[in-house]
C-alpha cells in the first residue's frame, strides 16, 4: 500500500545526512510512496514547513555536507501540546509515516509521535557516535577524518616548536572522537570522561616525557572534561613544555562526507523505507557487527553506551 512519508533532520548537522535523505527519497519513490521534506527539524514540523520531494529534489547532494532540509533544536517538543500539534499537521498533509535523522533527542520525539498514531523510524545522524544502538553513526567517520587531519598538521608545528598541543575535540560527553583520533594520530595522551585522569596525572606524565628527551607532545581530550586553556597554562608552568590549547570546534561538523559515511547513510536510508513499508514503527535503525539492525526506540535509549577505555589503553601503550 502506497504511503506518504515525511523526512526531517534534527539536532546537530552531520556529514552524510544528505546521503541519507537522498536514499530515503529515492527508495520511497521507487516503492511508489510519496515523499515529503520537513524543513528545520521539529521546529519546522510544528510551523508546517513541509514540501513534496521528487527524484530531482535530491540530485547531486550525496557528496554535500550539512543537510538540505536544515536543522534546529527544539527542547520544548517534549511538551504534549507540541507533539499533538505536530501530529495534526502531519495528518493535514495525510503523512502517515515519519523518518527522523539525528540523535537521542530526535528518537525521543519520534517515540512520542508514534504514540499518537504516526509510524516512525529513526536514523543515527551525529558526529559524536554516541548512540548505543549502532556501532557507527552517520557523520562520525567524516568528523574523525577531519580531526585526524587537523591533529596531523598540529603535530608538524608542535615538533618544530618543541611544543605540547592540547587538542579538544567534540563528542558531547562521548569519548569516541577523542579515542579514535588519539589512536589514529599517535597522541601521547588521550583523555575522555571515562579515563578519570587528573591534572596531576597529566603534569606528571608530561614531566616524565620531557625528562626522557621528548621534544613535543600531543594530548587529545574530549570536550567538557576540563578547561584546556587553564590546563595548557599549568603544563607550561610545570613541565618544561611550551603549551598551546587548540579547540577544533564546529569545523568538525562540516565538510564533504567520507565514502564510508555515504555508504552507511545510503544503506540506512534504504532500510528505513523497508521498515516503514513493512509497517514497523517506533524503531531506530543502525549498523551492528556490519549488519543492518533495528531496535524499539525505548529499548535503544536504555542500552549502555559503548566504552572507549580499550581504545584509550591501546593508544597509551603505543603512543
């Protein structure tokens, strides 16, 4: 039976979101479904920013970063009156199914709408890789490549100036970007929320590195762990290293999606249409042990986060 399916992106943008939009739209059209773009996330939904999407609507976007549908954060969507308004708007357009690309907040909104009779599927789109129901999220690989490229460049400067560079990467309390980047770059020290490394530990480690003849060092640290400017000042005052704090910031979100992100997004977008056409609702899709898999959203939100400690241990052993 032909369906009318809405698609939107929500929360922080992530490279590969456009590839997922493209896959959803084209797979849906190939199945005879009608596809609709909802602009600017949940905010656009309650403001009725909805337009039909055809095949040409998603031409030449597979290699573009960001999201052609736009995105916004709307914490107020947790209120039942906004959820009901969203449901009314969807029904006005005769949209019976909804695909949301984003993180946990996106998933919670989809679960709420499913209670009101809308079929919903969530796809994991975030550079943080902080969704437990998938091994990798759309955008993580591209962001990781961006971080690695930046840290490699910083290492050249650190080496030339006999400097310690403290590089803060994004992650929103998830340490995956820091752990993977630290290992890939050969960082001397990787710090995440899980590692429980104190400033005293950092200072003592770098003092020992300096005593052993080390001329430069790279410290990769997750955001929200500590104030890296203060840490850099303390390192410079106590270790003998000149130190610089480097925040990579939102450049980690942008850029052309990597081939891996394009493939992952395309597979997940096609899979989302399969789930909807099989009347499977209130689920989120992911890639687990290289296989497509879906979970009930409520079950997915209860899954424990993946630990980065093993990666950090490997990085520490060979850094």
